[in-house]
């Protein structure tokens, strides 16, 4: 009906947050404004990505190496700065930590200081940037604990259960923002003509079982035998299909909607795996649990892991509860 159509078009992110919280408290207003800033960052990054073949400084490498030892792409730095700029002068966030920064970025004293911390992966799947395949941004919001913003940022080293919001932006054929503030998982699609993210899917539930398994089988010989056993099992059983894009956000989004499991196990070179807990695995673990799925290191729930440094990596097994349990049964068979 007409009313419904207009109403739906007006369900923007900031309004949806207030609806979710059923409150207009200061905290609710803060979160609503904070999600709006995330949306702004997403729009700015999407705009640059859609023109990346046309604007000089969007493609290719900067020549630097980040704290992870990875070659930094120009888009990595651009997107990293976009999130900082979106939150300076916002009065919402006091500190930002990301894959591309060795130490957290502190909002300067002369800016209004907020009560939240933003942990983010500004561009996830950077290896897809120069070949025009989807990439994403991942974010997690936590409350600022304690007063002293000491350099060690020890208050950031908390398990994923302490997240109060998490989500990602998927820069694909459409630009989607998927988030949760603890009341289910919801997706918004960017309407470029409006310049707004409009609600497109509410209360997304991941199927208990799914056909997709998503893993880089090029690492097969670096894996623990238990993971090799798991892949032999899915090779020998009907009903599985392999999908791997090289960007966690895109692979995760497929599994969130269709079911299955994504895994990035430990390898000989990286025994703890490649994915970073605070701004990749923990935010996605928060989402998948809100959608009725699971996320595990193989031994422990991701949301229980106690990080001891900001860029800590863990193995990641995430998706439908039955598919995750199957992988865990292999991993735990030896223990
Ligand atoms: P990022 O681009 O933020 O460094 O993350 C890349 C990650 C993740 O997006 C993806 O699933 C994984 O790296 C792919 O790693 P491999 O190329 O080793 O499979
Ligand atoms: Mn990277
Ligand atoms: Mn990433
Ligand atoms: Mn990244």
C-alpha cells in the first residue's frame, strides 16, 4: 500500500536504531548518531570505489607496509582516514583502532570527546581492489571503559561479548550495510539517488545448515590434519559447494543469507590464522550469533576469546550452527 511504501523509504538507519531500542534516551540517541556516521563513511568509500578506475589515487599500492606486514593499498589509507574524519568533531567516539593503525587514534583534545570506541577494518578484501571484485568495511562499537586513555589501550582488550554494536558495509553490485545492536541483524541498501541507506531486510536468520563451505584450499598442505579431514569429508559428500572470494565480508554475507561455513584455519606460517579478532572475527561473530549461527576458533567461541593485543589473530570457523559444529567435531577429535 502507498503508506507502507513511503514508510519503508523513510526507514533510515538512524530511525531504525531508535525503533530497535524503543527509547529516545541519550544512549539511544548516541548510538543512532554513531550509526549515522558509519553510514556516512560507507557512502564516501562507496563513492570512491565506484570511480576507482577513473580517479588516479584510488588504485594500487602506497608503497608502505602496515603493522600486519601487509602492503598497503591507497584505498586502505583513504578508507582508514574516512572513518577518522567521520568521527572527529562528532562528540561520539574518543578513540579509533583499526587494521591500518599500529596504535589507536585518539580524538584530539580540542574535539568533543565521546564515550565510545570504534574498532574497524576500513577495507576488507584489499586484494580484490584492483580487479573490481567486492570488498567491505567491518566495524565494532564498544563503550569507553575507565577514564585513562592510556597508550596501552588495555581497556580495548576485552572479549567480543563487550561489543554493543557491530556490522559491515559490503561494496558489491549494491552497497549494503548490515548491523546489529543486540536486537537481531538488519540490512540496509544504499539508494544512491537519495544518498541514504534504506532498510531492505529485517531480522535476518542464518539457516541451521547450508551447502556452502568457504576456505582457501590453496593452504591445504599448511593445515592441521583435522582441517584436511574436514575438507576430505565435504569432497566426498553430496550437497556441498565451494565459494571463496578472497574478501571475508562477501563470503560471510553469502553464508549469512544462504547458510554454510567460512573457515580461515591456522596454517604452518600463521598458526593463529590470518584474521584479526578485534575488527574482523569478533564483529562478525556478534552478528552471526544474533542471526542464530555460531563462530568458533575450533576450540572456543570467538566471543569468549580474551585478546592480549589489538591486532591479535585467531583461527575462524563461522556460519550455520550445524556446519560449524561439524568442523569443530574434526578439530576436537584429536584433543
Ligand atoms: P584485509 O584485506 O582487510 O587484509 O582482509 C583480507 C582477509 C579477508 O578479507 C579474506 O577472507 C582473507 O584475507 C583472504 O586471505 P587469503 O588470500 O590468505 O585466502
Ligand atoms: Mn589488510
Ligand atoms: Mn580484513
Ligand atoms: Mn583491511
